[in-house]
């Protein structure tokens, strides 16, 4: 008789640690023990495409409802539809998320990917409607600021029109370039030129040219900045055909990699300070996500004959091999990847799921070896999409630190915008994986069917 002891669950803040055991009194001589059903903490098996699509629609419907493309008067809350009346009191209509953030740059790109995966135009329309809304309004905000000789009057588009950090413009620029290259009419030359000029010429750099910040210490590298700057540069290469941009994108990846990649672990540290004799290594989940996503984004546009392509490809493959060592038995990855007592985090898991599935679909890695990892990752992420369509379990925005407590105790929130683009990307790529391959449960495990 089977005695089923299900889940011993220890909750640490937002962490759920599963100490799972199935105990049976049967013995091997009278019972096929290998047929005893495990107590998986998340669904195990092959997801159905209709269920993946339903999850995507739930997130889409939520986001479409809570991110209106409109302006209003900040004092009266009255809607403003006449762009010629934009002034220093104009702000975006109230929303759960900011339409001009780097997180939403990722979300716009994810919607384009979903349109390709499903053939449904509503996803692309989400992106084009909002980017056209932003691009059309930009000249009016700029005109207002010039008339007042005050950049503060740029209002909600301040970061796009006068960027002060890569966060302000890099991911949004990438989304704009992707949308234009998808054939959409978007009058965004001023924004593209402003963003590329900032990334290429104005962002602080180390002496060797690595994109850097002056916080929290002088000449600081944040792994996040690979993504905040490099995909925009690479996509500018595809948009213009200018090899200079491809060269710069590859150079930046090499510079970050040489300083921040731990070859033994196959992971990146989050922060690195020029001049420090020691570099404490905290392998933050989402920062590693930005790093792997950067390599995928660059490989998507880098010409096949570019000399840097095999270099970036090798780095991607090394990173994937490192990451799979740290996937938990629930399918999630941890907030600090190599610290199993840190909490399980959604946005990083979604990014890895997308990148691994995309690399499989592009033929960059072995699909037999890595498909189960991607599917398990999706099964985990899918449990964090609530009935409302919100993505739960995502770490809020995070600075860079050199102590573990900082990372261990970062809050999570369904309003952390970082979770949405990665989750939509993961769903889109899992749909591609399922539609182009056949999987089976063979000997109780998920396997690629030849």
C-alpha cells in the first residue's frame, strides 16, 4: 500500500523550498516501484499549445486593459487628445505600468514575437499602437521644452528625448527598430537618432570602451547594461546595414564577458568595479537573464559571415551550459543562481526559458539535450500567471551590491514590470518549440520524439 507523503513546504519570505518525498511500504518484488507517481511541485510533462496560448491571452488581455495609450492633464485628470495642446502639465493616463520604460521595451518586442508565433495581429497591434502614440507625441514635448528652455517640460517622455542612462532609451530603441523592420510605419527618426547617439557617444565608458556607470561606485559595470545598450546597437546595424554597429555590439559583449564571466560556474557576476582588487561575485538571476538575452538578440541580427558571430555563439553556449546546472527541481531558477536558499524568481526563469527555447529553435544548441529544460522552465513560469493575467513572483527593480542580504530580501510584486516581457517571450518561443517538434513521455520523463 502506498503511503503518500506529499510536500514538506518551508516558506522563507517569498521562498518555497520543496523537500518532497514519496514513501511506500511496498517492496520491489510485488510492486512496480518505477510506476509510482511523483509529487511534482509544478506540472510535469508536455504542455498543450492551447494552454500556452490561453496563458498568453490572459496576460495580453490584462496588459491591454491596464496600459492605455493616452495623455491627460496632471492637475485636472482630463484627457488630452489634441497633441498641439501638450504642455508642462501633460502626463500619461493612469496605468499599472509605464509605457516608456525599458521593461516595456522588452514587452513591445515580446508582442512582436507572439504575433509571429501565433499569426494573430492583436499582439503586434498592441506594440504599434503604443509606439506610434509615443513617436507622434515626441515632437510636441520637445517643442514645449525648447520654448520653455527647460528639459523638465519633456514630461513623461523625458527619458526618451533626453536620456541620462541606458535604462532610459536602449530597450525602447530596440523595440522601435524591430517594429520599423517589421514593416510598420513609425515616424521615429528623432527618437532613434537620439538614442543611438546617447548609447554610442554619451554614456559613460571605461578606458577600454566598456559601457559603464558612475554608481554605486565610480567606473562600475552592471551586467544589466549589456542588454540596456547592446541589442539597440546590433539592431541599428541591421536597420542601417552599417557594419560599425555590428562590430561595436560584439566588442561590448566581449568586454563584459572578459571581466564578469565565471568560467567555472558558467555564470556572470552582477557587478564589477574598475580599480577594485577583489570582485565579490553575486550571480543575480535577472542580470544573467539580461546577459543571455543580449547574446540571443545580437545573434538574431548579426550576419552569418560576421567574424564575431562564432565568438558570441560560443559565449551563449557556455552560458546555457552553466545555467542548466542551477535550475531547481521545480523548474525555476533562484534569485541568486548558486544559492539554493534564495527564493525562486519568475522573470529570470522566463528569460532563460525563452533564450534556451529560442536557441533550440534556431539550431544553435542540441534540441534533444535542452528541450526538457525549456519545457520545465515554461511549466514553472505558467504557474505564476494568475487568473487576472498578472505575472507573480518577480523581483522588483534592483541595484548592484556586494553583500548577499541585498539580493536575498528584494521584494517581489505582480506589478514588477520586469516579469511581463520575458513571460510573453517564453510563451511565444515554447509555442514555436511545440509546433515544430514532437515530444513524448518516455520512461516517465519528457523526451524529444525522433
